[in-house]
C-alpha cells in the first residue's frame, strides 16, 4: 500500500509512480533518453548501478533495482536479487526514509534537491547512503559519474512519487 504525499506536482496533475519500483526507475530512464542533450553536456556514463532500499521490500527486507548506463542513456532497468549483485559496478544503499527525504527535496526544489539531500552529500561520509563495491576501481565509478547520476535522480521532480505506508 502506498500513501500519496502532497508535493508541488499534485496540483499540476502529473502521473504518480510508486517508490520503490522498477516503474519509478524506468520513468527516470525514459526521461534521460528524452533529455539526451543535457546528459551529453555532463559526459558519458558507462556503468551498472544498483539502487538498494534496505527496508523497501514487501516484507521489510531489501529491495534493489539495477540500471545499466551506456553513454547518454539508461538502457536497461531491472529488479535485482542477490545473484545479480556482482553484475553491478557499485550499489547505493539507504533506508526508505533516506530515499524519501531526497526525492521529496527534489520535488520541493522543482527538480533540484537542497544541498543536504544530494547523492554526494548523503554518501560522502558513508551514511545515510552507503556506496558498496568489492572492487575499488568499480566503486570509483560512482564518484566519476556522480553528477550524471544526480541528474538521473533529479528527473523525479517531473512526476509525483508515492511511498509505502508504514508497515
């Protein structure tokens, strides 16, 4: 069950997509493709990112999605399970509350989070977003492509997001 949180987008009649879901990340991928020129200015992205909501699964356990970035597009979005973990170059792991705060900040800012809710700010100290990778070179891709990943997530400001109600 998802609750609808009122954001500036509610009044504009935009679509509502639940978070976390493959559909939510697929919408970001579609928007990235539509705004290719913006992403070309930031530079290419060539990695597989796993976005993990550590308490976002149907039973309160982890839920994850992997997004394959190829140059200026997100070309594949799929739900991930434990066996898929090695496929990702790195994973961004956080609680639903952390993801929600960032997404809501992006919505309030019209597609731009406040400075305390950027991927960089939230991951730099290793908490509340943890960047996980067994390979230091693959982990470094997060920092190399950070601005492009932020723009990818910032696209959520163009639609309304609903979140699960408390269990």
